[in-house]
């Protein structure tokens, strides 16, 4: 599975590099104070990606730290999303529709 992840990351990096070389043009970017600066398109897209990814990743780290802390203290004893089912669930019998 690790090799598959590296292959996918390498393919994404190569695709990003090829698109960066093809689109290395300056684009106007308006700052909140009204000033306009000229940035290269790949740099602008990379900054937008990081601006979207970083808060989500930090939230994930915080949630995992909270989960680990609760698991160590014994406040939770199961993995989230699982439910305790009886060992042998009984099927539901539905009578036929016209009988």
C-alpha cells in the first residue's frame, strides 16, 4: 500500500510540475486593502491549496489528540462509528403482501 501511495504522489507531483511550466504566467491578485500584486499562477494555486488544507489538517490533529486522550483515560472504550450488536441477530419476518 505504501508503494501505491508513493506512485500516486509522484504522478500528482509530475502533473503539477507540467501544469506549472505550461502556465507560468503572472496573474493580477487583489489584496484586501485594494492593492494589486502580480503573482505567478502556480504559486497562487499552491497558496490556495495550502490555505484550504492546513486548517482541515490542524482540526484533524486536534480531534485525534482529543480521541487519544479520552481513550487513555478510559472515557471511551469503542472505536467511533461501531455499535454493539448482538452476537446472533434475528431476521425480521415480513408477511407476504396480498395474502
